[in-house]
């Protein structure tokens, strides 16, 4: 029975839905498996610990306080985060204060080159949280006035990364053009004056999203590191030689590929050995005459999705049901399985506004249906039901070709029922999550179908309320 009053907050939803079966939720519903998320976060924390590198967790995928706790881990270490919106950073303030009060230094990086409209809000957050808590990135000389204004308003400088384009071409300057319009020279002058705190070079390269093997992902991570070192070498005369310079690189497929390095040295592939040596050099050696510190960053690794699994960046990835922590529960509205169409199809009550419309190279669809909906007695069949077509609020499910398998089954009956609830794994968890205000949380290590909590998301670009 649905509640008789409007539920408005995560607390309201928590009070009403905790303990219920996922099929009892209002649908479409966004589900997050805490056990899977914990496993992914912890395995990457173990890998960076083993390799002796720093890690900066991107919060843009889940945008929750509880998810940040899992990404930060329980060790009493510095917490490094990166966020895509100032609203996310504002939302995180209570948790950041908690970390700081417990003795864990925190630094949050605003994840795009600093626009002027965000300076006031970032400076206000920095004043509340303290010196060293906020960093920004720049790739244009006009942004220098923005970081100077930040220092005036916060009464201390922001940490600053120079954004390097290592081939992805979304933001940043190429290594050979990093000093465009004397950007590096002017930046270091501001650093000498105490107006900024120069940290290092930052690259985000999602070229690995097109990978399909662990070797490719590892090669992409090594290539991104090489690009940043090229930028450092080509502009070496402009950086102070007595400073430790952080090299921050990453995207989830190539960063999670470091988990392939944890085996015995003699069992590593040539590519894995080469990457391990490159990472070791960046941590322990002098690079281009500078002491360097290596920082990896990633975000969607924490929950994964169909796109991430298609990269095969880790040697021991399981199947979609085993690994993906985010899913959408939706109802079957109707069936067309008696010759009405060229192949059997089902109509679902969820569309673009509940799944997103991010393509994936592994197959032709917009989401993959959990096998439990149609094949409980066949744990690993080649055939897959996929979301093949999407409208605004509805979609069509049929048999699809996934990773080269299943096309021969396209005319087989679809074993779904009208009114049935199915679970869909999205192509891109970041986009799908943004379409909902909260996650219904389950724990597959205990009861995978029972809601144990509700986590609120920091969606949108909320502005502070004026007094």
C-alpha cells in the first residue's frame, strides 16, 4: 500500500520503504547494492596501497555521503575527492567536517577549469572548511583572475592543477602548448606571491572507454602518465626545481587496470610489468629533474555499469549480475509475442528519462535485463534480453546480440509476464543515477532483494538560499 502523504526527503522514504522487497517500490526505482560497491571501492583502495600511489575518488557517479564513505575507506588517511559540480561539494560539507574532526585531512577538487560564476560559492565553502580543503584546475590565462579572486574571498589560496590534454580532447592543453600565452609562467608568479598553491598536472583521459582488454587499459594508463611527464619535461624551466609536483591521471577503466598488477611479479604480462615499472618510477624516482607524486583518480569504478564491464579492464571481472551495483527496477506493461512484430518484444514502463541514452560498444542496446527475470535455471546462457529501443518514458525489450552472442535466439519467445518487475543494468551509471533523487539500497551479501537504506543524491546545480 502506498503512503497517504507526499514523501519528500530521503528520511521519509527510509521510514516507509526500509524492509520492503524491491518489487514493492514505486517504479521505476534506482537500486544500489552496497555490498558490491564496498567490494569495488575496497579492491581499488587495496591496489593503490600496494602500489604506493595516491588516490582521488570522483563522487560524480553516485553523489552521496554514504558512497564517499566507502570510497574514502576506514583507514586514518587523507581524503582526496573530485566533484563535477559545486552543489556536490556543498552537499558533502557535513561529511568533510566529520573527516577533518577525526584527524583526516580533506581536499576536494572542482573538476572542470574554473568558471567565474563558481568562485564565490567555492570560496565560501573553503572559508567554512579551512585552508587546503579546496582545489581547482585551470587551462587558460583568463582563469588566473578567478583563482586570484578566490584567494581574496577565502583569505587563503586554492590548490591549483594545470589541466593537460593527453589525447582525449575534452579539456586541457597539450604538453607542447601548456605554456600558451605564458600560462605556466604567470601561474608560477602567482604561486610565488602566495595567491595560489600550485599542486601539479592533471589529466583525465577516457580513451580507455573504447578498450576491450586489460592490456589496452593498462597501456592507456601508461600513455596518460607519459603525456603528463612530456608536459613537465617540455616546460621544465618554468617550474621550481625544489617543489614536489603531483601528476594526477585517470579514468575508471585504466585506473582499475592496476588491480591486474597485484599478482606475483613473474606471472605479470609484459604490459603489466611495463606499467608497474612506470608507476614505480613516478613514485620513487626523479622525473624530468623533479620529485613527483603520483595520484590516480576514478569515479564510476565504485558501482560499474555495462560500459565499464565491456572494457574488460580487469582480468577477473564477473558477469553483469555479479559486478554492477546500480540497476533500475521497471515493470512490464505489455507483450508482443504472437507474431504481431518481426520478433518478440516487451514494453517496459521506463525510458530515456529513467535509463539515459548512453551507447555502449559491446552491443546495440540501452540496458541489459537481469537473467533472474527470465532464466533462473540457466546461470550463463549466451542469449540476453536487452533494452533495444527507448522513448521518453517507455522502452522495448527483445533478444539482442551482446559481445558477439545471442543473435540466433532473436525469434525465441520472451519469457516475461505483463506486470512483472525486471531489473535493468544501465550502460552508464553516472547518467542513470542523475535521473533519480535517491537510491534504494540493498545488500546482496545478506538479502539482495530487501531495502536496507535510502541514500539521497546531490543532483542538479542547487544555489544557496539567500538570507
